[in-house]
């Protein structure tokens, strides 16, 4: 279970990205995070695995305080939390396989990195994950030779390599066309349903929220303005979240 | 343009400062012509000053004499001294009477008009049938018994092989007919048909074959009869390759100077196979027997005789005559080739050395890597104390290790044994200490065991490095004498050994500092976790004072070394107090903020050092290094390497700063630590720009090394400068040509390689 308590993030330039955000995610839930660009969705996701240090508040994972964790504890927490990014964030010049194996770094000894070595099991595992996302034959291609949708599948395989209990997906389909978006979302859905992995996913399109998520929370200017079922987002709620001038497109 | 401006101003009157905006822009518009005028005046004055100071003088450009010198230089440059022809003198003589009287026979190709005259009178000499544009010297051969000639004129024939010149008859009246001689120099041979030219180098009037015969024996005479003779063989490069002294009972002792002879023998003598085997007195000379491999070319070899007791030189002679081909590649071209090779290798060594230093340093000069590194005050002060102490311990340990290994240093077998054992143990222990997969949280006992094992493995690896250094040194030295022509590979291995030796101490110091710093930071975490805040605060301040004092005293020692103050109060006491105060202040300030962003401090320090080093031209650095290690390419490569390291570190670090942050974020999110993050997300992104910048730098270094020789830094610059100073522009032209070719080739090659790999 993930508990976010009174989370606040103020950037060095004074921007308040998150203000007193609290919510709880039970294990196995598919949680959609919605809100305008700049409403703090990315900051929230990055605060959870402390890619961004929160200014105030606590984040508890199965009762353990992540915000107070030492570097070593943080490493152990992060390796169980996969992350998927809007721009895929693959290392372009590396092989697809290496990119997927990077998901294993939290488990491997740092000294092995000097020799660029992974165990046989890890390599086999990486190939299996690539198989799962249908990219087994691309394992030895360079990451930048792949299309956007394929790159995001590699990103998912990398997250799966971590053997995750939770996946943080930061607008995983915002850079993809609608058809691809659904295919990527279906992978996340499968991971959520088959493996019981908790998924926190920020999304732009409400129809994706309706279709894939169990629950939605909405951020507006860093504040939590909605927490409930996707079906509860009616026109009034929508205008509250996205502003008066907004129109629904999907 | 003005239109648009008007509109924007009237469109948004409210956006500006209603009342204030209008007049201020209007005022600016009114002042504008004035400002422009002032700008023009200032520019004129500045450029006038610049002209004054750069001594711009256009009359020099158009002056006749200057133009003539320029033409001479440009023509010389257009005729680089690449090929040497031996020449044959050809003469045509014609009789002349001074004054008129004696009968003279005319010559059809050299006509004097009139054919006689008084001294001081002018006659016209017309030559025909010469080579087109041939250089002809006209000489007067007076009627004396001495072999002298007087130069009358020199002239170039026209394209038909004709010339006409007026000369003044010299004041050498005679009753007999005298002679005017036209001398031309005929080049011997052509490239298609090269000719062997014989030179009686040893001046014995006999044609000796410089190629050793079947028996490999050659006997020749050296001038200079001394009681106890000593003879040295000197190769064409001027190095003494063999030296023999004949004592009371003659004994050939190759290469060993006996008695009190003090003759410089080149320390590393090229082994040519030519040896002195006998010295005998023969009349007023010494008859020397030498032996060498059949077919050996003794051209340009010399022998020098000395007094075997006092070392006084008695005479030098060529061993044999020389036979050369004409035309042939000139000596200048040969030297230039050697030197340009030296230049390219100098640049290579400098680039490689700079690269090795710059790659690790580039990371600490990259803002995006260093930005997030911060430590607590407790850790900072503990680490600050631990680093110098650890480094000192490391140096001490390295000395101890050296003493330990010293007894085996001559026993190659033992060294190999120690090396194998040390490396195998280090590897095994490291594997034991570092599990490939971290599947559980290690207990404290496990952590301690791992740390101890790692330190042991590290120490063993260091011992391995030391043994390797010793092995390389002895093996290299041994190989040098065995390998013959490839002896330089042996020297290289020996040099590598020496580099390892130096690196060993450095690495030991770094390792000591690293281990202790790691311990200190663990200690720091423990202290912060277990002790109440107030106690931590007091500890921070006290240790901050200690750390500040320690570092200030270290800096004081450096200052003392530079200025030789040598006064306890100034170099120890005062710095200690000042440092302690600064330390306390830093600790207090750090406590307010919680953490100290040490990464940024290191980043700024590294940047400052790189920028300072980079701003000093390698030419200036070379001057310092020439003083330190002596003139030559080594000094040049050191200077260039230092500059390259700073420049590359800066260029590299900018590349690190400009990489895409996404992959870094993604890899960090997987739980990777800093090292893993750098290797898996930073390194793949920076490899192409690193290659590109290294090539670019190597290109710059080749260009730079061509002029390092101007200050004694080796490379082609030294002979270029010599030739310019000697006004030997044809030789200088060869060197300039070589530089142009090499730089252009490098430029082309590096751009091609960059295209391919980036």
C-alpha cells in the first residue's frame, strides 16, 4: 500500500508544484492521475520514488517511510518500483537488450557495471520480457532504430525487469498516436491485472482514464481537486479540473 | 520598420508607463544621432591607436628593396630543397690581350668585343650555345704561376642559351695573352637515369670501395701518431659506436674507455656490427683494421684518433670514400621527414596523455553530474580530515610495499610468481566480497567482512601493479639490447614500467584517501543517527575547526615551499588559526542549511583550474617544461599534454552537460547508484562527442607541435626556426611544405573519421 501524506514540493525558484497532497493507493489498483500540463502530475510521480526530493510530507510504502530512507534503503525501494516515461527515456545508442537490462541495475552489484556484466539469468529474463512485449527479434538492434511505440514497449520491458510491485507511468502514451496508445495501455492493464502490480499512471485523455483505470485523482495547480471513480467525472467536475474554457475532446 | 515601431507604441500605451514611456523614447530618438557620432569618433580613435601600436606602415609594402627581398624569399619558398644534384664544372675559355698587342685566338661561343683593351676599359662578352637560362660565371685567369681567378661577372643565359654582358678589364697587364673563363655547373644525372658520383672523402687519392668485401675487413690510415693510440668509430649521424684503446699490450676492448681517456661515447650505441680489431703504427699515421659484415656500407663513417693517455684528439678521417647517387633526396628532406614524424608522434603522445587525464576529470567538471552531490556537515568535516590522512597513509603503505618487493626486483621469475598470485588472489577475494546479485539486506557482519575483503583485494591489486612496474622495467631494459632494431619497443616497455611505478604511488595515495573517506562517511552517518542533535552540532563545530586547520596548514606548507618563509608562526600557526575559524564558520553555515552542496564546490574548483590551465598557451608551458626536463620533444609533449588535458576536460564536460537527462532519470529510477547511472546512461551518450573532440584535439596538437620547436619543445619547429634564422629559405620551404601536408592530411583524416564514427 502506498500512502502519500501532506506532500508539498516547492522548487528552488519558488514554484509551488505540489501543495498538501494526500491520498492512499491500495495494492493492485490502477490509479489514473489527471490534470492540466503543469498541474504537478510529473512532480508527484517523481516525488514518490524521490527522483525529486519532496519539500514536506511523507510517503509510506507498506508502512516504511520512503522520504526518510537512506541511500541504500532508497535503492532497495526504487528497484521494486518501475517507471515508464512520456519520452521513453531509452539510451539511444545502446542496444535494446542493454536498455532492458538496465532495469536490473538495482539488483546487481555496482562493481559489475565496470565490466558491463549481467548474470546469465538476467539476460535470459530480459529476453523473456522482450518476448512479452513482442520485441524479441529487436533485442540486438540499437534503441533509436525503433519506432515510438516500440520504444515505449522497451520502456515497459525495462520496468518489468525490475520485478516491480508498483509502476509509475508518467504520461506513457502522450507521445504516441491513439492506436498505439491503446496498445501500450493494454500492456499496463495486463501487468496490473495479471501480475497484480499497482499502477499509477498520469493521463491526458479522459476516455483512456474511463477505460483503463480503477480510480482517478486530479491535480490542479498542485492541489488535489478530485479523488474518485472515473465515472464520477461529469461535465461540472471536468470544468473544475481543467478550467472553465476547456472542452472535452475524448 | 519605423512604421511597425510607431504602431506598437500607439497600440499599447497602457502597457508602458503611460506618461513616462513616450517622452523617454522620444528623448532616446533625439539623442540617437549624437550617440552614433560619438560611437564613430570613439571607433576612429581606437583604430588610430591600434594602427599606431601595430606600426602599420604601407610605405614598407611598396618599397623597392623590401619587395626585392620578398621576391627572393617567395622564389626560394617555391623551390624547396628536396633534391640534391651533384654538379660537374664545365668551362669555356677564350684569350684576351691586356693591353692590346699579343695575338689571341677567338672562340666561336664566347666572343669578346673588342678582343683587347687597357685595364679599366669595358668590353662586351657574348656567349652562345649555353643551356637555356643557365647560370654562367665569368672569371679572369691572370698570367701568374698561382692558381687564382678573378670574378668578373655572373649572368643567366636567355631562353636561347645566349647572354651578353659588359665587363671591366682588371688591372692585370701582361705581354702574353690571358684568359677569360666561362664556368657553368652541370647537374649530374636525372631522376630517370641516376648516376653514381664518387667522392674521395678520405683524400688518399685512391678510389676505395665503401662497401665491405667478402672478408669484411678494411684497413685504413688515420693521421696522428701517438704513443698510446686510441681510436673511435663515428657513424654518419656523428655518434661514437666503437672505441678501442691500445695500451702497453694491445688489447681490443670494445666500448670501454681505459686509462685516463675521457672521450664522449654515446651512451646508447647503435649496434652496427662495425668493430675496430687492430691498431698499428704506420709511418706518421695509425693503420686501423676494422671488421664488419660483408656488404656493409661505410660511406660517411669516420674514425677519430686520440692520445690514449690524455684523451687529446689527434685527427679524424673518413674510413673510405663515398659513392652517392645524383640526383638524390636532399639531406634537408631527410631531416625534415624525421622531424615531421617526431612532430606527429609528439602530438599523439600529448593527445593520449591528455585524454587519459581528461576523461575522468570531465565528470567532476559537469554541472549536471555534480549538482546533486551534497553531504551533511558531519560527513564533510570527517571526509576533509580523512582525505589527507588517508593519502599520507597510502603513500607510506606504498613505500612499505616497495621495500617488501625490493629483494625480488632482480629475480624475474619470482616477480612473475608474485604478480600471478597477487592478481589471482585479488580477483578471487573481490569476487567473494562482491555478490553479483544483491538479493537481501546485508547484515552488519557481512558488511564488515565485505569491506575488509575489498580492502585486502585492493591492496593485492596494488602490489600486482607495483610488481608489474618492476617487471616491465627489467624486461624492457633487457629487451632493448636483444631486440636490435626494435630496441625502442623495449625502451617503451621500460618507460611504461616507470609510469606504473609513479602511478602506483598516486593510486595508493588515492586509494588510501578513498578508503578512509568512505570510513569517515559511514562514521558520519552513524554519529548523526545515534547522537542527539545538539551533540552533533558541537561535534560539527569542533571537527570543522580541526578540518579547517588541517587544510590551512597543508596550504601553508605549499606557500612555504614557494616563498621559503620557513617560519613556524607564519606557515603553521596563523594558517591553523585562520583555517579553524573558517572551518567553524562553514560548519555553522552548513548546519543552518542542513547539507553542504559539495558537488557544486568541486565543480567550480575544477572549472577554475581547467580554465586557468587552458588560457596558458602550450608555447608558454613548453618554456617551463624545457627548463625542467631539457629541450626536446619530451618537454613539448608534456606541455601539450597538460594543455590538452585541461582543454579536453572542459570540452568533454560540456558534452556531459548537454546530454539528454531522460535516460539518466530512467536509470536512476531503477535503483542504480551513481556509478551505474554514469556507466549505463551517461557514457553511451558521450562516446561519439568524446571521439569527435579527441580527433579535433589531435588535429590541433599536430598544428601546435609544429611550432613548439621555436621554444625548444621538439618537433619540426626547431629546424624551421634555424633555417629561417640562417636565411636558408629553400630548406625552410621544405619544412613548411611538410607542415602543410601533414596538417592538411590530419584535417582531412580527422573529418573523415568523425563523419564515420559520429
